[in-house]
C-alpha cells in the first residue's frame, strides 16, 4: 500500500482499521541468492537497494532480535557529510544526497530535517583546523560556512561564550546536516525492501557459516540451515562474532557508546551543536527532548549499557557549553555496541573467502552513512566491484598502509 | 562496568583515574618478523565476547600499568594484576 495524504485521510475516516502491516513476517525459504546478516539500518538499506536498484530480489535479511533493536534505534540521529579526507567525503556526500531524497524514494516519513550543524571552535588552532575542513567541504561541493563569534551568538545566544578556559570564538556551519527519525529509517527500508520481495526474518540468530570447498554456501541459524549464493555481513558491534564463524579475524574492537535524552522542553536548540573543547553533541527532538551524547566509554564491551563515569563526563561537557542545561533532567540513557575499526573508518569489501562480503567498522558514525552504506554494499554484492565512492574502504588497507585516519590517532580504536 | 577498579597497589579506585590501552593478550613480534605478523599484531583483534584481558594505566594513581581481566558481556571484573607480574607469569607459563 502506498502511503499518501489521501490514504491517511481515508483510513482515518474508517477508524484506522484498514491498515496492513508494513512488512511481512515470512518463514525462511531453503535458499536465497543473497543473505544479509543483520537487520539494522545498513542491512535493511542494503536489501532495499539490492532489490530496487540492482534487481536482486531473492534476498533474506536475518535479524537476531527485533527490527530496530540495535544501533539504528540507539544513536543520536545526526546526519552530516562534513568529512575532511578524500577517501571519506564523497561517500558521505552520496549518503547526504540519498537522505535528501529518501522519503520520496521509499514512501515513508523519516522526518529528515536539514536543520544545520555547528561545530564550535575555541582556539586559533581549532579555527585553522575547521577552516581547512570547511575548504575541503567546499571543494567537494558539500558547502560550508565559517561563522565568527557574533554570528554564532545570534544563532545560539544561550551558550557560554566567555568561558575563561574555552571561550567560543566561532563555528563551522554545515547547513545540509541535521537529524532524521532513526527508527523510521529502519521501518521505511524494511517496508521498501519487503515490497520488492525481500524476506525480513526477525528473531533468527546466525550460529554458524557453512563452507564447502572454501566457498560459503549458507548459514546455520536458530531457525535451521539456510542456503545462499552470497553472504553479506552487516552485524555492526557483533561483526567480530559473526566473522569468526568463517574464521575471519577483523581489525575491529567492540565498544559501548551511550546516548541520552532529556525531559521535553520548549523549542530551544534549532540545529545540531557540537562542543569543541570536549566531546558533546546535542539537538532537540520534535517532542522537545534534548538528544545528546559524548565519547565511547573506552573499554571493550558487548553489553548495551555504559558506565556512570561517562554519564558524568558527558553532563559536565554539556553544562560547560550550555550552562542552562544544569537543571535539565535526563529522562533516558542507553548504550549501543560500536564496531570500532583501527583507523576510525569503515570497511565495505569482499573478503578472501569466496561469496563472503563484509560491511563493518562504522565506529560511532554509522547512522549518517546508512543510505550510502546500503547502496555501496548492494553495488558490491550485485556487481562484485566496489562503488566508486567506497573504493577506499578496503579490508586490506591495514596491510597496505592506505589507512583513512580522519582523526590521526593511529591504531587505537578507543580514541577514534 | 564496575565503577571501581581494585588496583593491586592503591586499592579500590574510581574508573576515571585510569586510561585504557586495549588488548593485553597480544605479544609483540620480533623486530625482524614478517609484515604479515606485524599487521596481525598492530591491527587484528580477537575482540572476545566474554573474558578479555586489557591494559589499564593508573594514570591518576600509582602510574603503574595493570592488566584487568573482565567479561565484556557482563562487565564483571575478574582480576587486576600489575602488568609486570602478568608478563612474568606469562613468561613462566
């Protein structure tokens, strides 16, 4: 069923009784052309573009929990393409362009809101770094504006501009960045993929990968063996666990990242703001809650919950930036498991095992990449060749030295 | 994750006093080891779901390097030993 203002109206008049489920709950077939492990944003987007753009419709997405139970429903909903390095930026810009047309494309209201992102700077050195980043963004057609202190003050008057240690000197504005309702992204992609014939199988955990003569032939699951021609892994924080079933050791550590939402407030912050003197980023949801987050906790973790010390640190950074936050109450906090790669950039590549494809290493930047990740992964699976914007995301780049280290901190995942 | 780490030298101390330096189960290869071995040491990780050994530096305390053995699923801390002792034990074993 196509959603439209008319369909809303007719169904509303009929007491909202005639809605059909947005996607089916099929029993798995014995064999598929492509199996995608992981029904999160990236897995579902991959299935959607495989079936819609690349014409491969005999596809199953296997999700061990329920749809949207992983990182797609655990992030701070920010989308942006303000990257510096040439290996990254065209990819994230493709993602931004896909976000811009996404709702019309998959006929679902994902509340894409390009409300702008301001990265604050607090020193001359930081201004230079942001000027450089802004110039890179301009060259790649993303668009960027360097704001001085007064311009930032007009936009966001409630911040602590005269902080003795970290005065706000200005900011880099990325106007096309913003927020998207994250769980609607999962539902929209699931519905779109399902309408093109993809089977989305929830509560189906992959427990083994079957190989014959070195080639992957299928997966053992909690619902029995399912055969496939090609196996695509998009398991985010559990990438290591799934890849291990095929004997593949990854350049990835799993870490926990927390996010928070406050009680509902009147309209207060109309863009996304990031603090330059600590790791803190905040936006306000349409319900009024402030959605914010900070750094990962710093230790390896597969538990979807974090440490109070990090909560305190995030709150301190927030109050240092916006003093009036000190009396705001936090309503909820949650943790998600990040697949932190060794250079802070993702992997979309074939593996040395035939028929096995890998999409992993998103660190804590996976949400904004969802459309492009799905598109490029689908391209790789369908054509067996990387998409032009994702050529740099190779699995062997750690061996060849072609790292994409945006932050320049080296092979230490908890610093990326 | 427990908010307190029991340092063998300082006793129970808050987690914020430590900085974390990743996997303690790796063994540094010989300087002339081949590129593949070095690649595995620098970049590849077991990333275990369950028991995991990690280097923690007690930066705001005794400044000793420690090996913390934890469970990455439950966040239970099994043991904390001085890294020098841990290396000695491993060498003996």
